[in-house]
C-alpha cells in the first residue's frame, strides 16, 4: 500500500499537441502492464494535460509505476509535454499548484529522487510555488482609514453648507 511522503513530478517527454492520456496509457501497458483499480495502465497517479485538465489514473493508496524506489511512498504526477523544448502551460502550472495544496506534501522532480534522470527537463521548481499572499491590513489601520473617510465626509458637508450660505450672502 502506498504511503505518500512526497509528490514526484514528471513530464511525458512528448511534444504532441493534443491530449496524451491514451498514448501514455498504451505505452505504459506495453512497458509494465500494471493496471490500476481505475482501469488505467498509466504509472502516475495524476496526468495533467496541456489544457490543465487533471486525470486521476491511480488511487492514492495504489503503488505507482514512475520512480524506482519511490513507488510506494509518493504520488506520481505527470505533465504532458517535453520540457526540454517548452515550458509547462499556465494551466498545467495552476493544476500542479492545486495538487500541491491538496496533498500538502513536498514536491520533488523525478531527477531528484532517481539517479541518472533529467525529468522533467531544465525547468525551475519555483514556478510551482503558490503565488504570494497579499498582506492583510491590520484592523487598527482599517479603523483609522474609516475614521478619516468619516471626517472627510463631514468636511465635505460643511463645505457644501458654507457654499450655500456664501451664495445667499452674495445675493443680498
């Protein structure tokens, strides 16, 4: 039974523009023929197409077939594409971030967990980091700003009344 400690990220090493699920499924069937309980031969737990579409290929508790020595302690994620020639799409990056947030496990590249691998190409792992959270304004600062708005509103009303009085005075 798989007891995931990390997420292991791969690329399909294919620059085919369309969806790659069935191509990868057939390739993995020919290589290992380890069918998941979900009916796929894909060795990864997740495949993320170029469109950002996430396809679950194995249940989390199932053994993966993607990283020797890590198949029983990781969740395998494969992004469709050849990142020696291209970058992941924005949609793939966002979908990967969603999985990282879902699992709350460290993200490792295939080359980090298995010797003699370059997968997923020369991309920088930081592209999968969540975007920075905007700083929250402290409550006292919000109250100060609201107080200033009220004072400006009162001053605006006073100026309007003074204009009315000045207009009346000038008419006489």
